[in-house]
C-alpha cells in the first residue's frame, strides 16, 4: 500500500498529476483545489489512496490527511466510487465539504459531477454522524475564506495522524480558538 508520495511535479493534465520520485513517475488523480494549487516543478507531498480493481489500478492524491480520510468515508457509502468521491471533494476545500455534509446540505453535495440527489442524500445519511459537528451552520458556499482554514487543516491533520477519527478530531477542535498557533490548538484539543 502506498500511503504517501513526495516528489517533483513533472506534468499536469486533466485532473491528474505526474509526481517524479527519484526517477519514478507516479500518476495520480487529485481534487480540483489540489490541481489548481499545484505548480510544475515544485516539490510536494500527497497522501494517497491506492484503488485496485479487477481491470485497473489507480492512485488518488490529497494534499492533506483530512482530505484523504474524508475521501475514504465518502467511498464507503454505497454507490459512491472513487471518481464520485473526488468530484465531491472537488466542490471546494475539504473543510467546506465536511461542513456541508455535517449540515445535511444535499444541494451542495449534489452539485458534484456524477452525483445525483439520491446519492447526495445517501452521503448525508451515512456520513453526517461520522464527520463531526459543523464548523458553522447554514447552507455551504462554493468557496470559503482560506485564511483560517489552513491552520484548522494542519491541526486537524495532526490529530488524525495521532489516531483520532475525523469526527473525534473535529469535536476536539470545535471550541478551540482558531487564531491560536497550530501547536497551541493541538495541545488544547488533546487536553479535552
């Protein structure tokens, strides 16, 4: 199992990247936000999900561990495969998608390519109790202010790396001041 890939971005096409790791090129599909935020020639680390099927092997890459864990939750829903999971995660940043699921925002989830209303409802029913509490209430927007979400993602990723589930990590960070440093937020979350 390939858990992560770190290397130089050699090529970008469609929704895929080729990452050169010591002379070996790994092709991986990424979400829209990850594709847009990746530049040719930069060194970048992606957490990966290796999908093996009878007739194909595919590698899916995520810039954060939180995104990978949410992807794994999405594909655990009946009728949601890797391509639909990537389409849902491509709607916005990972926190916005998680928040939409927690808020039962069927309209937002059903905007994903290849995901109809019934599939979106199934995602909401199956995952709303697994993704944690919403970070804010109400309908999700298509894009959010990323000034705070970067810190939130780093703290959330760290807690997940320590063995917390996505729901537990979200709950632990729920009442922690987002203006604190990542290290302080993690310390406060661990004390809960």
